C-alpha cells in the first residue's frame, strides 16, 4: 500500500470539500477499496472516510419507502430493515461473511457496481432512488455497465430510498470461491407490477428482465416464467460458469425468488 | 483401557493451547535486531527473454540497501532437485538449472527476477516498482500435449525438448500387458484429468536469514517441514556452507501439506543476502505471492485401461499419463508421478500385469511437486474411477466387482506386479465396516425420499491403498533418491527423571508433541507431562529427514522407540546395580524397576538420579548419564488402506452437489491417539472433497493464472464438508515397525476424490443420465449441469 492522508469528516459538506483536494477518494467500509490499495491497483493520496457522518447512517421508514444511509453496514440493514422490508434485509444478510457485513456498506456497494454484487439487484429490482450530495438518480439511470455508474467525479451517495414491496425475495446462487452472486435475482411485487433484476450474470452488470416482469405482473407465480429464457449472449464466461449456465440460472433463480416471495 | 496419556489414549493436543490462543511462535513472529526486508519483483509474463534489468533508479530510492539480480549469484549453485528418474530407455531425466533469481529468461508468472532489500517492506515494494525491465515476450508453453509436439517452443533452450522423462513401469511387462489386452473378454477405458491444486497452508511461507560475521555462521529461520533437508540441500548445493556453520530452524509451522518440504529460492536468498548486507533479511510471502511461488500439486492427464476376463477377473492395467513438472524441477517433483504413483497402480486388487507410462513435461507454469498424498491420490483416482466404470459397463455391482478382485486377507504378504510388497491388510473387513456405518442397506429408501423432493441421490465407493512411512533408504537410493529416508531421535533423560526427546520429524499441525510423548510415557510408565518433545532446530536435533508421506509415527516414532529402548536397557543396568540383582532380572512397569519375584524395587527417578549423581554407580562398567540416540531405517513401506463411502444429493436444476454423509473406514494399523487420527482424517477428507468439488488451479493459454486468489480458487469451507463418520477399528498391524503403525495423514485426501465422483455418476445414472460416464474434477455446478445437458 502506498502512503496516503486520512480524513474523517463529520458532515457531507466537509467530505465534499475534502474530496475536492487533489487525488482524493471516498472510503466507506473499505471492503473493496482497501484490498485494491494493498494490491497497489489503486493509490489515492487522500482517503475521505464517510463512516463518521451521522446523516449517512441508519435505516428509517417514511411512509411507503425505506431510506438507508449510504454508510450503513450490511449487518445493520439485515437487522434494522427486517420488519419493514424483509426481502431487502435478507439480501443484506447474505452478503459475504460476518466480518464483511460488519464493515461493508450500502453506498460502497452501489457506487462500486461490481457485476456480481448483491445490492445492485435490490436497488434496480425495487426501482429505488439514489440520493447524492447534489441530486437524486433513479436506479434505472444509475447503473451503466460493470463498475460504471452515473456518479460524477467527487459526487457522494448519501443514501438510497427504497419503495417497500408487497412481497420480495432475493435468490442468490453462490459463486463457489468468492461467494458473491454467480447469478442472483431480486424479485419485487408492487401494486404497479413486478420488477425483476439480475446480478452476477451479464457482462453489462445488473439488468432488468422485462419478459419475466411482464409475465409475473400478469401472474405472480413461479410457473409463469417456467417457459421463459434469457439469451446467453453477453453473459459472463469464467471458471465458475459458462454463459449458457448463467442464462439458465437466471430463470431458475427467478423462479426460486418468486417462490420465496409468495 | 489405555493408560492415561499412553498409547491408545485420546489425549488433548498440548500444542493447541498456544495455537488457539494466538501464542504460537511462527517464523513471521521472529524479528531480529537490525532486520531488513526483501521484496521479490516477480514476472507477470509466463515466458520471456530478459534483455536488460536496470536497477539504478530503484537503488537510489529511500531505504534501499541493495537490489539483487541473477548477476549477484554467480558464485551460487542452482536450487537442486532431490530425485533423479531414469527413463524407460535407461537415460537419466533432463534436469534444467533452477537459478535463485531468473537468469536469461523468465519461465512462469511469479518467477523472481530481482530482489529489493530495504529498511522496511513498503520501501522495498516501492523501489521494486522503479526497476526498469526490458523483457521480450516469448510464446508460452502451457498445454502438456502441445509442449511435446515436434518443434514446440522450449521452456529451457539448453534442453533437447520439454520432455523431462518418458518413464515405463514395469517396462519388461509391457509386451505381456499388451498381449493380455489382446486376449481380454472386456476392455474398459477412461480418460481423465487430475486437477492442479494449490496447497494453501494457513501460514504462508516466511524466511529470515541471519549471519554472524564473528564466527562466520549462518542461521535460517524458515517455514519448513524438514529443516535438516534444507540445511543439506542449501548448504551443500546452493551456497556452499558446511553444516557446522549453518543452522536451520523451523519453529511452529502453520501447515504444509507437502508445499513446505522443498528448498525454495527465497530461503537461499535470505541466507545469502544476510551475509552480503551483514544484517538479517526477512521475507514474508503474501497470499497472492504464495499462489505463484509455492509448488503446486497433482496436474496429471491420463488414459487408463483395464482388461478383464469373461469372469470379470482383472487381467491387466495399462496407463499413459502426462505429468506437469512446471518450469523447473522442485525438490521431489520427478519422484511423484513415478515411484509414488506407478508403484500404487495395483490398488487393492490382484491385477497380475500392469504397465504405467508417464511423460513428465516442462511448461511455463509454477513447479509442481508433492501435495498431501502425492502420486497416490492420482493412482487411486484412476483405479477407483475405472473399476466403477467397469462395473457399470458390465452391469455388475461395483462392490461385488471390487470384492471379487480384492487381495484377500489370507494372501498377505502380497507381492504386486509393481515392485512393492504389501505386508498386511483386510480389504473385505474395511468394506464391510464402511457399508455398515453408511447404512448402505437402506440407501434405496433415502434415494426415494430425495427423489420425492426432486433431488438426485447417489452413493459412491472407493477403496484405496497407499504406501507410507517413506522409506527404506537402500531401496529409494536405487530408485533415484539423492537422500536417505531414515529418521532419528535422541531421548535425554534428565537427573530428576523428566525426559526431553529430540526428534528429526517435524510437527506442523500433526500433534507430535502430544503423540510422541504418549509413546515414551507408555514405554517407561511415567506421566506424559514429564516428557517434552523438541523438533525443528538443526542445532539440537539429530539429522532427520522431516515430516511428509505419513512417515512421522511409522519412521520417526520407531526411532523414538529404538532410542527409548536403549535408555531402558541402560536404566535397567543401573537399577540392577542399585538393587544388587542381575540386569536380566529387572522388570520395568509403571515407572518402577523391580527384581522379578521379589518386592525389591526402585522407582524411575531413583535410577535417573543415580545416573547423574553417580555416587553409588558401576562406573567401571557403565558411563554416567542417561541419554541415547537412535536412527531407524524402515525395511518396507507401510500400507494403510480403507473403504470410503460418499452419499450425495444433486440438484438437477443447478448441478450443485451436497455431501450428505461421508464414511471413512480405515486400517491404519495400531493407533496411538484416536482423536488425532480422526482429526487427520477429517483434514484429509476436506482436502480430498475440495479437490473433487471445489479446488482448481487454472492457467489460460497465455500462462496467466486465472485462479490466483480466493476470489476464484475455492477453498473448502466448513459448510462444504460435513457429515463425516470416521472409523479405524479394522486393524491389521504393520509387521515391520515396532509400534505396528501405518500412518494416517494422507489417507483422507487419497481415498475421497473417487468416492465423491463415483457418487455423482451414480446419482446421474439412477436418474437416467446414463450418457454421463465421467466428469473431470472439480465437479462444479456449472460442469455437472453442462454434462447433464450435453
Ligand atoms: C470477502 C468478501 C466477500 C464479499 N461478499 C460479497 C457478496 O456476497 N455480495 C456483495 O454484494 N458484496 C460482497 N462483498 C463486497 C462488500 O460487501 C462491499 O459491499 C463492498 O466491498 C463495497 O462496500 P464498502 O463499504 O466496503 O466500500 P469501499 O470499499 O469503502 O468503497 C468501494 C468504492 O466505492 C466508493 N464509495 C464508497 N462509498 C461511497 C459513497 N457513499 N459515495 C460514492 N462513492 C463511494 C469508494 O471510493 C470505492 O471506490 C464482499 C467483500 C469481501 C471482502
């Protein structure tokens, strides 16, 4: 790891100011950024910790939506969202291991947009709103391909606002080594229809499966998607699965998600 | 009932107190005054020609003491290979030089090019980034078969090809084997891969070199399974340091699994650089570095065939194997696919004719050497997969086919056609025990229960044999070993009766400090708590060959027995003097010497005190003191065997396999500590199941390691390996060592991979997927699903 300066501001404004000074980068749970710095793949001169900012912490309900501070750990979400939004809390509880869940945060995961990460499936699958220090961004506009998002340089996610689903579930098939999602599907049922978001499978990162959404909106039953399939085209190919296998898992995990939500 | 802490007692491991509380003393815990740190700049290319290395900028960086390259090692030898294999034409193997730092070419990703020594580790790493390399990329040699094609790019320009050797065993049997195949009623064949593995001990490798200029002596602290072997190889062949000026210490070591047997370049580097710089030099491997610098295991590609007569008797086995050596020959690499593999190809069966062909190949990958089981898992996997396939093709019960061809209990000692003589065994007994513990009789109802839930259940069997307790020195010498394979022990009885045992074996997780003390406690009849086991330091232990090949109790334990017997003999003479009796009449029981048939006695400490305070002592006949050393060279290998049963459930939607129960019924001969044996089997099973379902070391066609971290290399986790039932009640004691023990360290890793794969094939066949006759390990969900849907 190269040397760096460490700052821990108490407000979003101070964090934004600190990020404006030279080669700075926000640090949240550090579960992705620190390993990449140790491997010398990343060498920011200033690390701006977001975990001391009170307004970026915690889970709060506001009518039909649940707002989660970007610096809230997965463990906190798993616990504090359990009664209001069990599908989302269960997803947080399936991320990594206890050590990772006690450090890793919602904002870090969403900003990083790893194609195999779990949270992007929930954010896109619920049609959540990403709140930053300057604006609000709809999930459908936010994720722009693997490791790419709509965030501008120096822009900080402060929180995410999730519309609470009538029923929801996340079905995750583990990549055996990393235990990220080899393919994970978040299914959420709203009065306005069903949303289905898929992570882990596509070279383009998290995506919505429109055909399944239509079928499930008509009939919220695992059998409704039994005959559907996604194309293996542009699915990820690696040691752990072929594109065909991942395409197959999209349907299987979607069905399991629906069954778990029903 | 075993004596408290004697042979047969499940004594708790005394070393665990320090290990589990974070108080072990590992090599990385050693920090010497004035210590410096080395970082190795390693190749990120699989194959390249080094045009130039410019270290000027790096040398000018803060904290840097010196940047070393191959040029600094002109006076040093290469890293030696400890075994020379002779090929089937009578020629010795091709043996390339293995320099400490890359010379002329880089030959695998991870090959060290330069070494930066600095005041801190971070300074060394920073400076390494300032080294200017001009390396011309060459075509990488990755695939073993392509590597042997005429005109293939060579890993070593000075060798005639990428073929290390072409070995035939038994070469004289070849024609008879071929004739048997001509006349066979049935021939069954199988092509398979034994997947490459990374050992991944919990503690990565570490080396600290220290030099004392005032008496020109060196000390190397290192994570080794065999410090004496390192002292011998590094001192004599690499750095030209005589033994009396070189001390090698391997303190607590956090697992090895074979990967810490070998002499590595980093050890020689730290020892050498400490003298150049007159300061201690420390290297601590990162986990990422371990993936590209620790020797890998397995990596065979094999075609095996079995000839059977009309009654399903095995007539002959014929194999052709390609074995990956990697870019250089690691210490024992050439022996693994040959003498530790070919000699095991009889398995548990009476196959009269066997021919094994092995082509060892150089590639632009990390060197490959022994990994838990070493050669024997490769042999067992081939045989046990093939026998299963034969049963399926012939439409017979795989258990019955095995039983029909087993070497029977009354046929021992049994001379196999592949040189070795099995001393004892009872394969029907272990098979019976396994089936009983597995509740095999009720498998069908469990299968039906799974089917009702849409899951495929299967049961797989494997019966293994292994050769442990390596090995008779004169025999291995004939086979090409450049070392003896005896073991040593000194038993030093102290004046008040406590006992310090110095063993040439090395404990890196095996629990020797507990079990070896149990052996001595049993023999003398004193409390185990009065016995301390010392190991791992060449300055105080007799020359020993270390720990691997499940040899520590069978060979090292036998040396302790020998030395303890010498101690007892002398102690009896002292007791005879004290009791005014003849030594022949002295009996030792429960730590007390008595004169047979009388009530005269003296206890252990009375004798030991007399030995060191010899006021009333036969000084004219007997030296004072009570300390003896013994070396033990075994007369044969030991042959543990066992039956393994694996019951799995397969999810047909995803291809995922869950192990529901795993039964290991082993014959390890006599048992010193059942709890430790059970733990050893559990660990072995975890690694074997890891190989079968999870672990895979994969290079792409450019020689880049695709599974270079835990993000892609799947280590077994607790929830991957459950439901173990371990039994070792079937005992046929070894006939040629004093304890009658056989060794248990590797069995789990040897017997389990074919049991798991056989279970998966069984589940698929029962569900009608009869086109799936084999799936290469690891049986990942993706592979299983692809096979089902082919
Ligand atoms: C062993 C292990 C297992 C894991 N398993 C899983 C898994 O199963 N599923 C899964 O989804 N994830 C998994 N993760 C990832 C982990 O859960 C975190 O979500 C992830 O590391 C990012 O969150 P973080 O808080 O650690 O972010 P950091 O590492 O601190 O930051 C990540 C990136 O986001 C930027 N950033 C951080 N916060 C903000 C913000 N508020 N606004 C803008 N940019 C920001 C940082 O600058 C950096 O570039 C695993 C990680 C590890 C180490």
